[in-house]
């Protein structure tokens, strides 16, 4: 059995290396594409200015990338503390908590940014399903899919109660409804649309499917008991 395990180890390790390499290549390519817009906001962000940094999409994305090392450090500190206390799955729990926050807050920030007519233009609501998808465009659809993607990816890994795709869909839809309601109440010059809720929930569900291999075994682990 040890011989068979040693035969399977290299391919498994090779797949991990290839996957990490492709991930790094994808991130590098994405950064190369968006480097121009991000660098336009860099001087204002580095100076700590609100206007031109924290009130723009480019500025929020740039600060999210800048804070990534701090996020990794916080995850390491939480995992180290949990391991010292003897908590099982310390790394998984810590990465899930930090990942949810770091991956969701920037998108919520961008979603809640007021438009040019905030406070002046009457609040608008669109309750007809699939009508706004035509006007969203591909960029808008992708952005809406990513709003609660981190929540859908990490929530089942953190809480066993949410370890199912239907529950993650419900969680994403509920959070999206709260965001749309806040946009309407605060009159942010945005359309509170049922399509936003549908796409946001879909993004959370797809992310949950992507992380299923890490949370499904724990969710479906059979109960064990002593046999008399």
C-alpha cells in the first residue's frame, strides 16, 4: 500500500503545482490588464485622499490588492492562535473568516457608492425578472456575480449550517435583498432590481460549488457511535 501511495503522490503534487502556476499566471495577466486604471488612482490612494480613491472603483480595487498581505497576515495569526488552542481545521476556519471579509467588503463598498444624482433623483425599483439583464452588459453581470462570491465560497467552510448549495443561494439572495433595500432607502441614484438579487445569489451558489470539495465531506460525514 505504501508503494501504491508513492505512485500516486507525484501526479497529485504535479496537479497542485500546475494549478498554482495557472492561478498565478491568471492573476498576473489580470493585473497587467488593469494596471493602467489602477495606477491612475494610486497617487490619491497613497495620499489618503477620499476623492479620487475611495469613491472610485479603481481606487477600491487598488486598496483591496494593497491590503492583501495584511489579510494573509491576519489569517496566519488567527490560525496560529487556534492551533495553539488545539482547534481542529484551524487554517480552514481562519482562511474562511478572513476570505469572506476581504472578498466581500470591497464589492459591497462599490455597490453602495452613490451616483451623480444621489439624494436628488427619486429611488427606482425594477421588479420584472430578467428585464435589466439586457442593460447590465457582460461587465455588469460579471461584477454582480462576484459581489457575494467570496461569501458563497467560504461560508460553507466556516459554518456547517450553510454547507449546501440551496442554503448558500438563500444566503446570497437575502444579503442582496438587504443591499438593494439600502440603495432604495438611501436614494443612492441606483436601481434596486430583482435581477441584481438573482445574479448575486447565482454568483454565491457557483462559488459554493467551486469550494464543495472542502466543505462537502464535513457536511455529509456519517454520525459515529458505539455498538454495544
